[in-house]
């Protein structure tokens, strides 16, 4: 049995993942069980989740840390493999450190927020990074980062991990905008630098609209500041996205609306959004110091760095991507970020032989 330790904080990723696994049961290897370390009401849909077969067949369980972790430890000990969907639960880190024999069969699905800010992690969190048996990320530079920063010893297996990163043809409809539509960031967190770029865009004389994806996380002071500034600077041309969209609707929205996207996070972030933007033929600016820059460039994607954006803003003009380059990006995205590749890479994980 393959045990998945799931994060309730990221059910927009984990619930579609469980459904994909269920829908692909004829292809996916192994018997899978999903364990959320939380109360059922902390996950959308609770015990019924998204009503996929694993929820209906009792392959999904909930264990709140306050109820004790003995059943979780027992499940980890009797499983053939442990898939840790992000190092978000300190209780799991504690169990692994206290039972080091579990490391050899543990696979860490790396997120970014669970390894980029070392000073915020506990001693046991860092010990898990150092000793977990397998590092799961499609980004070579991130695997190298945890080796260099923490001395991680795990075997690196490349995988797209989640179906949020999968492209579909819905992403490639032609844009019919008479006005220029610009999007800043992928979520309402400060590393998207909305304030900086709203102020810079306000210096342009062109006729354009500004979109900001602010539907998650929950409404907070930072998001309120972005909303206030956007409305002040752009009025009706500021179009915040405040309601969470299902993936298919979001892909269609990006395809139809967004011409230019500014994604300035310094770390790998919002990959699902960036993939959909590139697949839609949008012009995407990202930080060339982010590990995602090298990853996309290695695939052959045409990206634009923030330094070029700054130059264009100083000149007072932003232009859409060349139509042929946009088409080539779409082709690369649909080929690389496919469900076939995702399922193949997941099976590489589930078929991995545990030694030692």
C-alpha cells in the first residue's frame, strides 16, 4: 500500500490529484490510501471531498493532530511507500525523525514554501529535508538547491506532480482583445509585488486593463492594500479576480483575456498559472533568478525577464509577444505538460524499488 500524507492547506491541488488517480486507476500502479492530518471540515467537501471514488470507498482518512498520532505512525510503518505532499505538518516531521527507518521509503513532493525560507523551519523539518529518501520535483535546480542548502541526500525523481500543471487544448484559443490586458502575479501574496508594478504601470499612457489574481489566500491586509491602490490608480480598468475559478474556467479565462503577465516571485511559484499562460500564447515576464527560469528555458520556452520589463516600462510601451513565438510556446507546453507525461512520471515514483 502507498500512503499519501496530504495537506489540508492545499486542497486545490490535492483533491484534483486524488480524482486524477481515481480516474486513471487502470494506468496508475499500486494501491493508494490518502491521509489528511486535520479534521474533515478543514478540507473542502469534508469526508465526501470531491466525491471521487477514493472518498466514497473509504480510501481517504482524517486524523487531527490533537487526537494523537499512533494510528498515523502505524499506517506509515505498514505502508510500502510514504508520499509526503509537502512538509507542512510538524507532527509528521516529528514522527519521521523519531522513526528514522521510515526515511528510506519516504518520497517528498517538494512545493517551495517548505524549503526556500530556512530560518522559519524547525530542527526536525530540516532533518527531514536532509534525510528523506526521495526528492520529487521536475525542477533540477530545486533538487540541487536542497542538496546545497541543507545537505539533502535523497534520490531525485523528476515529476510534474499535480494535474494543475497539465495543459489542455482549451488553453490555445485566439485572443480577440482590442485593448491590452495585463495580469500581475498569480495569487494575493506579497512576493508577487503587486504594489510595485501597479505603480509602474500607472506611468504608461497606453489604453490597457490590469488584472490581479487575488482569490487566494483568504482576504488579508495585503490584498486590501492591492485592491485600494488598483482602484485608485486605474478605476474601472482595474479588474481584480476575487472568486476562485475551477481549473478549466481559469484556463479559458487566461486564454481569452491575458496578453501580458508579470510573474515576479523570486522563487518557483504559481507554475500552474504560468504554464497555462504560456500555453495560451501570452507574453510572460519572470525573475531570471528563479529556478523556474532555467527550467522553462531548458524546455525551449521563450520567456521574458523582469529587467526587460523595466526597460519597456521606462520607454513607456509594452508589446504583445510575437505571434509565431507564442504559437511555438503553446506547442511546447502542450507537448511537455501533458497528462500522459504526468501519469508516466507518477508511475516512475510508485514503481521505484526501495532498497536498504
